[in-house]
C-alpha cells in the first residue's frame, strides 16, 4: 500500500469554516490545541495565509519545539490568496509581487516551509509566467516540495505532467469522488496528494455517516501523501486519528 499519513488542516484555528461553523479559539487556545495534537503524534500541519490567524498561531507553536522536534514536522502552506483582516474576507492575487509578499510573510511567521501550494489554482494560474517565476524563487528560498491546491481535473493534469509541480491538494470523500482520475494520474507520475474534506465539511457526519466509514472511503484509494482533517477540538482530533489508524490498518490487511 502507498504511504498515506494523517494531516491536520488548520483553517479552524484561524477563522470560521464548515457546514455548521463554530467559534474560533483565541491565541492561547489555538497553541494549546497544537501542543495536544503534537503529543498525539500529528506531524503534518497544513495552513494558509487566507486562514486568517492560522499561520501566526502555528508559528508560535513551532517556536516552542526543539530543533530535533521541529525536524520531525512537515509544514505546508500556500500562496495566491491572503486574508483581508479589515474586511474579514479572502483576497486572491496571483501576480508575482503579491505571491512573493505573501511567501515572505509566511516565512516570517513559520520559520521554515516544507510544502508550498498555489492556492485557488486554475489551469491559467498554473501556466502563468509570474506564478512559475514565484515558484522558482520559492525553491531558491528552501521550499522542498511545490504543488497546487485545486478542484478541477485539467489543473491536476498540469500538476502531474509539468515542472516544478510534485504535489496537489483537493477535496475528496465518499460522496465527492470527481477527482478520482487525478489520484490515478498521480500514481502513474509519482505525484503526492493531500486530500481534504473527508467529511464533506461535516455534512456527511450530520447526515448519519460514521467517521470510520468516511475515512476508509478515502484511504482505500492508496495514494502517496496525506488525508487532511480539519478540527479545533482535541476530542474530535483523537476520534479522527483513531478512525484513520483503524481504516489504514483495515485497508492494509485486505490489500485495498
């Protein structure tokens, strides 16, 4: 079976989101949540500038880690969309200057970036000369893995066939399987995948689905990368971790 790991999406520690949004933790609560996640064994954290306070709060937590602990953590972030704090809404911009200003601020907050994804990707965005130049500069700044956050198959084909892309993120769950061809293409071309929204923004659970069943519907596709779970609750995180480990073990036992 391919290597898929548990990843924690950090939108909910930065701003409200989801099928039934709830309150956002304050800075202290967010850092305590991240400490708890680390203690549970979470080592992949996915954030973005457009998640409002998320990068800043993750950065505060990362500063608490020893160099040896930090070396075990993978931090993924994005550029292409930022957060307008005054207006309380995201702002999309894929010109070179906006991308680099965003990236430099992410470095200031996070210290090191392991995975950088182009946010709000489209085929035109991914083929943009300004985006390609910004990606080249990001590699020069030390980013080891470049990718894209996307929702369409044409963009996925670009990621799977063109330099410098080696990774992509998209929604995938028991009901939304439109990106299944992208998983197959990624297997064939050696690209890494992060899937998100395993519970359909909570809708699948609200409609009676079990956590284990939802997770297994994703894990059985056997891709290299991660399944991202978004929560701000340590109780929910523990439940999601247990479901992921059980689903992963079951799929390994049956060979998919």
